């Protein structure tokens, strides 16, 4: 619609330019031929008005196409420099550190789940969010199409009781019921995932200190890592807005916080991997002592070791030949 209006404007300008010139010529000739008539002044006035219109519109046309275009380009460049120097600097180089934006209200879990593809990894560190039990079918569907989930869920323990005491409208017992229901739903999903499924599920139920809510996505196709993080305040985290971060997956696992190239997604991923290793160490110790370890849930059952493994900081997601990725332990 806007492009049609623009075309009509330029057509009108051309009509005024050539129409004004035609008026000037026609009425100029008439004024010359009828110079003895008393109304000749009117003919001359119309002729001069036509010339004036043609010249003014022509000058404006020329200015818009040549001078104004260059001025706009220079203004945009100057404005971009100001934004880069001051605005981005004000938020501590937000773009460089991976900041994308803030969700309008809560995280659209369904949209994220539908945007996952074969080979993607999802790291999940959520203490309490009662709405996630409603999305178990979407989670199962993502696993069946080849997505790998690594989740850490807070155990029913004294720490969870302290967390429950801070949340409005949720008592300790209700907190426990939601956690048990979610864990039970994950157990049902694990029971339906067999060895033919290309995705995998690994869940540790922990009783250490809770972290900020973290939802990390390592995308295989685009070689990007996305992170959503929120905060534990007086509302369940499902009602809270999330900060959105993004960065490229790196071929090497090493990074330095002291480097000028550090970014928040790398720090979040590193934190999750450290927490995951701690739980893996407990599992290995239990296996070494030949004792059961009920705090690890995984599927498929035939791939227990695979379900303890992470993506390895993107090493098995970044492949130049586009082939299937190998599972890399942590």
C-alpha cells in the first residue's frame, strides 16, 4: 500500500513539472499573439505561474533524489555511531555480551518447544514453576523428534521448604505436590521413550542450593546458543519475565571470563555444566559402591551413559560436514 502511494506521489510530481512547463509555453504564446488585448496580463500571469511551478517542483525533485538521500545516509551513520558509543556503552556493551531483550511477561514455553529441531540440546534448571506440568506432551514430542533434554529439578527437601515460604499463595505442601506431580509426569514420559527414539532425557533431582531459573538451548542447525534466565522473587517463576541472551556456539570448550570476548550465555552454560558434573559425580560414586541412585531419571533405558552427557560446549554441534554428531561426555 505504501509503495503504491509513493509511486502516485512521484507521478504527481512529474505531472506538475511537465504540466507547468506546458502552461508556460501555451499561455506565453497566447500572450504574445493577443498582446493588444486588455486581459493579456492574465495570460502572462498564468504563463509565469506554470514556469514557477515547473521550476520549484523540479528543484524539489532533484533535491530529494540526490541531496536529501545523501543527507539521510550521513545522518543514519552518525546516529549509529552515537548509539554504539553511548547507548550500548550505557548497558555495558549489551550486544557484545549477548543480550537480546526481555520477554513481555512470562516465557512462551510452547513457542520454544515447537521451535526445537533434531540434534538440539536443552539445559533446564528450574526450581519451581507449576505450569510446566501442562507442557509434558510438548516435551515428549520434542524428544521423539531428536531433541536432547538435560534437566535439574529441586528435590523435596529443607531447601524446597524455604523456597516455598517465599512464594505468594503457595504453601509448603502445595509446593511439594507440584514438584511430585512434575517428576511423576517426567517418569511417565521416560517410560514411553524407547531405544528407537533419537532424542534423550536426563534428569537429576538435586538438593543443593538453587540457582536462578535457567533455560539454555543449543541449536544444532544455526550453531547458536540461546539462554533465558529469570529470578526468584515472591511469584512463581512461570509468572516472571525472562532475560533473553544469545551467542554463537564455539568450537572450543575453553573460554576466559578475563577475556574481552566473554559473554553471559557462556557463563550460564559453564555454570550449568559445573552443576551437572557435581550430580554426575554422585551417580558415579553410587555405581562404584553398587548402590541404587534414585535421583537420576533417564530415557531411553538402554542409553544411561548417553543421558548423563551434555553437548560439550558445542563441540559436537559444530561440524563442517553436517553429519550426525557424536555424544561428548563432560
